[in-house]
């Protein structure tokens, strides 16, 4: 297959309904290799639900998700992780009782080979045996991954390295977000989905996070970003998609989208302009 | 043909009784997202209060009903106020464990007050049967139907038209939003527990009258039946609970008609497992629900485990290893042998419940599988005992994991229910599969422990054997926890959604944990079978599952050293203080409650 013909991620008519509410309404999206697209929109616009559909945590009612040309609609999240899709969560889902090191090592789980032989049926039993016996190949793999984790944590300066053996529940909110991103990077993702990575961060921390995302983009990583901080969105994104009430209401370069009247209305509130007219009439 | 109508009527009447329990469970679940394992105990209390009222005080029937409802409601309010309200902001495992503890304490209190012997509870109604079509119906049937329908109507009116009823419905839809809007959630909880307890108590009394017999074993059965009905109808769904109850009553009644009485419970639990697997949200749940809210790392209490240096552990192990060389009494060795056997079970449960977060209430079933396998291998196939015990461990690992696998897709309380039901299924299969298990007669003449042809008969040799096996299992488990599987298990426990998003298959890793843990439990059961020389379907019962759970909480969830320390403490201390056997379970229940409230991380901390 000539892979470069396909976009990295391609959504067609993706729809998810909860009862009477259509949280994601016929979304189309193409994300090219190495591209960074930001999804913005008011709270409840369906951005996180869209992420859940792409990463397999939720199944769409209609539409398809293609990853490098391959139909991955409705596959399980563990399958998609193995395919190289990593994500972070809006509310931060670190493993509270695991150390920073172990949290990030979980990110590398899909890359375990020596201890997880790809043998059908008895594979899990071999995994149990190898985990207990630990031949040199397993030890070497574990050691290599630990070194990799340290290298990943070093990207966050002195934020995480000194706390490498501390349980994640003892970290500050911002550090938990960093652990999540480190965990995602440990998967060596081909596609990275970041759900509000700077939520709850102060301006300094936000600037650091923005620099990191820019670095990842420069390294060629394909990124789908949900973010409320518009300045960061404008600086980082190749394209911006605006969602409101499950629908895509605008798409294009940041500066164009920013001045789109539909976008302004979505952010300022529906019917606000209408209400203002009525008020002035009265 | 007429008998079919009788079975239908019987099914609907029994279903009505289940409905009274299940509706209470559904109300509580709706408001607190909590399955109240103590509901059956309230039902038991109701039956005994009914007995006191009828037999001792000779109250007329309407007054009996009122007395039972009021007294049971008070019990419910006490449980809510002192058992659960203090845990409102605790980790999710806390209220689950608390209701289990409360249930044990209540059951034991009733047993100590009234003795475990069955009592007759006369129905106070004339013993006549009316002809109805091809079947018959008695006044008690009509009373039960009447109470069921009246309670349903009253509940409907309460929920629909009273202000407090609105608050209950609001709180069950969105607790936080309801609080924001000024709903007093404590009052809602009180109302719900009071109503649930009153219904449960009356139900217990009616069942006692229906069978003209009450005994303390009713409690667990009622909890299980109520939970089955509630889950079939969809947890938290009140009308669903009623329909689930009637369905359960009919399934049981027809099952009994076709296969016989001893299969009654088997049908109930099979129905539960089938529904949990096929429609975990119940028969009437909407097709797919919104993904659950993230509950990051809140299932167990975060804590820093106490680090015990290796040399200290080695010294302790050495002291226990040389103990038989000193002039210690047979009694001390016997007590410690029991502690080592319990220690193996606790190792198994601390891995499953603590490390992977699957709070199993059916762990005694793994003991039973190991014990029966080892006993039958050595008796019928003349396998050497040492190998037979290992065979018991392997069978327990394989069969136990297979049986529990339907619960792998469940979370929190549902896992506990499913494992409780699976434990009951194992016990019922042992009772009914006479061709293999010799049914109610049990297996006698099981050969004593032996190793390489030498019988281990002296207390010190049995002591060394069981101690050595436990130490080896503990070392293996310690090694497992430091491998990538250890962190994978704990990741799944802390946040299964995030774990899946990083490629951890829940089925695979929960299976591995149950295989490893099942082996330890099966070995423990196998050794026990050869020590006791006689086992039957009641040798390994729910009380042992609860004891093991208390040990695990006491030592610290997932903590290997803690599991062994907890076993020695809970087996040893009652011996030291010479506590009479009938009070021990009560004390285990109280210890569990105090731990959940004041030291949820246990003695040595969660790992």
C-alpha cells in the first residue's frame, strides 16, 4: 500500500447520539501526517466525545474512522493503542497509586516484546511465566524502557525527574498533566490526541506546555489538540476546527476562523445578537 | 396442567417478596450508587421482629406489619447514619466494604440473640385455599400480593407527588446538581434507607410466614435474590426492579417444577450471570449509556506502604521456621497451621481485590475447587498427595478463572455481586453433582498429607509443610508485583479506562491475576482437605470469604506481608484472648467496619 496517499486520520460523517442529544453530528475531518489541528468550541460542543470516538472508548452511531487508510471504526481502545494512537484526558487520568516511573512505563506497554510473546492462546500464560522468571531478554527490555522513560521525563526539565518515585496522587495538578503527556509519548505514538493539556495551568506553565507541543510538532508528530487558550491555538495550529453543538461550524487557518461570525456567535451565546436587537427595539 | 398455574402463582408471589427487597436496593443504588449488601440482614431482622411480635407479644396481623416496618426502618436509619454517612467522602471501596461488614454484624447479632436454630413463624391467617381456575390460592398469597401492590403504589405516590420524593428522584439523576439546588442529600439518604429497610423487613416477615420457618441463613439468600432481581431490572431502576423480581420468581418456580427444589438458587444465579454478561445495565436499560465519569485513583485509599526491611522479614521467617524445635504446644502449632492456610487464601485475595481491585466475595469457591480436586485425585485416581494438591491449585486457577471471567467486564460493586453468586453456584453444583462430588454426603477418608512417599502426620511436619508452601507463594507473588504485571494490575485497578487506552486488555490481565491467585487459593484448599480428611459443600463457605477479606483489609490491600500478618492476627488473637467461637465472626465484622472507617489503608498500607 502506498501509505502517503492516505491522510493520517480521516473521519467521515462521524455521529454519536446520547438519547435525544446529538453530541457529535456528522463530523468530517482529514488530518495529514505531521499536521497539527486544533479543535475549539464552547463547553459541551462534543470535542471530548469526538476524541472518545477516535480512540475507541466510545462507539459511533454512524460514520467511519480511518487511520492511515485502514478502517478502525469501533475497534477497542487497546487495539488502537497498539496501532499507535495515544491520548491524554481532559480531567487528567493518571494512575494515582503508581509512581511517576510506573505511570510512564504503562505508556510503553504496547511496545513490550520480550515479555509478551505474540503467541496465540498460551501467550498470556507465557507472559505470566516470563514475568516471574525474568530471563535476561526481559530484564534488558525493562532496563531499556526505564532509560527511555527518564529521557522522556527530562523533556519536562526538573518538573518530574526529581519526583520519579513518588506516587502520582502526590503530584500537583500541572505535574499530573505532564505525567499524562509523558505517558502518551512513551507509547511512541503515530497520532497524539491532547485534550486540553493546559487546563488549570498558570501562564508560565502554559508557555512551557506550548513550547513542548511545538517541539513535538517540529519532530514530525501528528497531533489533534483540544484547547481553550486561543493564543496557543493560533500559534501552534496548521488548521483550526470549530465545533458547536456537535457540528463543525468552521474550519481553516486560525486567523480566518477567528473572525468568522458563526464562531463569534457560538462563543458569545446563541441568540445573543437576536436578543440584543429585541432589547433595542423595546 | 393445573400445577402449572400453581407454579405461576407461586412464582409471582415469591417474585412479589423479592420485589420488596429489590425496590429498596434500587432506591439506594439510585441515590448513592451503592449496592447495600446489608439489605438481606434487615430482611432477617424483620423476620425475627415479626417472630417476637407474633409468638411473644401476640400482636394482631396489621399491628405486626406496622411494628416490623417501623423497627426495620429504624435499623435502616441507624445503618445510614452511623455506618455510611461518615464514609460519604471516602474512596469508593469504603461503603462497599462497610455494607458487607454491617451485614455480618447484624446477622451475627441475630444469631447470638435467637440461636441459629430455625423457628416457626405462624402466619396468623386462616389456613384455607381458594380454587382459582385450575390452581389454588391462599389468604397469605393474597396478603403478600396486597402488600406488594400497596407498597408499589405508595412508593409511586411518594416519588411522584411528595417534595421529598422529588428530592430523591433529583438526587438519583444528578447528585451534585441536586445538592447545588439545595436538596439536602442527607435527608434524601435517610428517607431512602428508611423506606428500603421498612420494605425489606416486611418482606422478611412475609417470607417467614409463607414458609412458616425463619433461620439466620435467610439473610445472604435475600441479599442475593434482591440483588439478582435489581440487576436484572437495571440497577437503580425502581419499576425495573419490580419486573426483574417477578421474572426471577417465575424463572425459579418453573425451574423447580422441572428440575426439583435443590436447583432453585442455581437458576437465580445463572439468570444473574447471564444478564450481567449480556446486558450488564439490566434488561430495561437504554441501549448504550454515556461513558462513565472518570474516577481516577479513588477506588482505594492512597497511602504509602510501610517498608519492612528484608532482613527483618528473613528473621521473622527464620523464627517461625524453627518454632517447632522449641517446646511449643500442639495447640500453638495447630493455630499457626490455620494461619498459614488462611494466609495462602489471603495472598490470593489481596492480589485479586487489592492489586487488581476486583473485590471478590466468592473466594471460598476457589478453596472448594482446590479441595475437591485434590481429594478426588488422591482418592479415586491414587495420585500422590503432593501432586494432587498441585493439581487442586491448577484446577482452581483454570476453572476458577473461567467461572469468574463473566465478571471481568464489570466494575466495583458488580464484581462483588457476581463473585458472590459464582461462589454460590460452585457450592450448589458441588451439592447437586452427586456423581462426582458425592453430593450432600461429602468426601470422607481423604488421605493425609504426604511428600515423596512420607506421610506428614506429626504436627510439626504439617506446620513446616504449610509454612513452606505459603512462603514460596508469597515470594512468587512479591516477584510478580515487581514485574511489569504488577504495575499493569495496579494501573487497571486505579483507572481501567486509561489502562485500556494504553493497550492493557482487561480480560487478559484480570485472567492472569485470577490464575495466579486461584492457584494459591486452590493449594490452600487442597492442603486443608488432606488435613481435615472430610469435606462437604459447606466446608468452604461465605464466612471464609469474608474472613479473608477482613484479613486483606487489615494487612493493607495488595500487601503481601500484610496478608500474612493479618492472617496471623485474625487467627491468633481470638485464640490468645480465648474468644468463644460464636463471637468471632461478629468480631471480624466489627474489625472490618472499624478499619474501613479509621484505617482504610490497613496496618501496612496499600500497595
